């Protein structure tokens, strides 16, 4: 149960959602109230890091009840799920973390010679004639997902601008670092390569445009640097606006553009595409 942006173990996005309660898998040694005042019976005796105990007899085996007045750390436990003032079972004599040596061999018939294989006289794998992957001059579409961060607005604080990937609140591409674009949002739109958008309705974030992602790079011939347009660029008006053999795909609404991902497309905008891939 959450009230103030508490972290949900094993989950991302909690810093954008103040008080919604979520199901989670309890980590090992995570403080958690499993019972109180002897109820329910199934919770007793309590294991390590379980609470709310009142006496050592509430704890299993040689565990003791660690009495607290506030949020004192419980030895051997993670305090993430602990409640202020509650008491938790703990091991006052934690044993060694590595196993004790055995008194007899663990293998009845030990090998007479080392099990390490002899070196081969020739390579075991023939090298490829050519490199298997050619490095790309620009980042590929393999994104590492980052968490959205709302760290500034309207250019302030100035030392945080231009904003990096998954950072906001931007208002235009110029407020993002080189190679990034500002995704203007109004209704929980997904930010490519970023997590947390489902908790934030309308903040605008800088992002790295994925390959074949529809995006308006210009309109009505401006800016000059946007023309001729590449595949999945818009808003084109005619085939001549597109590079090479690309054509301008005319739309009345949000029709899919062949070979492109519609995520960043604006309704009614037209985009360049390869008619041979249609």
C-alpha cells in the first residue's frame, strides 16, 4: 500500500504515480507485516524479516524479535517494506555465508587425471571470411529503456538544457540534445525507448527517433534542410518532396504508411515512402 511515491520492488514507473497500490513479488529479506497479535495463525511462528512480532516466541527457531520505536534498521533485512514502530524477527547469530568444508570427499571415485581437455592441434572453429556485423555510423534501433524524467520546463534551470533522452519538459526539438526530438504529448502517448509514459498524461519528452518512425521534419518546403525528405518523413505534398524513388503517401486521416511505424504520425499529414515495399 503506497501513499507517497514509494518504490515498488521489481517495477519501474513509481516516481510518476503517487499512491496507486500494486501487486509485487516480495524480495528476499524484505521487511513485511505477515501478521499481528497472533493473527492469522498461518503467519506464526514468523520467519526472518516478518512482522509485527511482540516477543521472541513469535519467531521461528532461534530467531528473536527486534523491538523498534521508529524505523531502526533490522539486522539482515531490507527496510523497504517496514512500517515505522513495528517489530520484526531477525537472526541474532547469522551463520557464515559460505558452506562449511566437508569431512570426507564429495566424490566416491575421484578421477586419476585432470579433467581439463588437452589442447587441440588446430582451431576448433573456422573464422568467418567477412565481419558478421558492420558497425553503423549512427545508433541503431536497439534502445535501452530509460525512465522518463521531468527535470525542467521553459528552459529552466538553464544548466539542464538541452535535455537528454527521456527527459522533459521540452517544447521544441531545439530544447533537446543533438540527434533527439521533442515528442509533444496530450494523452499518455508512449515515448519510444522510455518507460513511465502510462503514468504521465501530457509532459513532453526528448527521445531518439526509431527507424521507420513517422515524423514531421518539415512542411510546405520549410526548413530547406528537411528537403528532399527520407522515408517516413513528412509532411510532404508531392512526390518531388521525397528523395530518390520515394513517393508521397497522401492521407486523409491516420491511414498506415507502408514500411513505416505510425507512432509519431499526425492525423492528415502525408509521408514519404518506398512504393516498391508497399
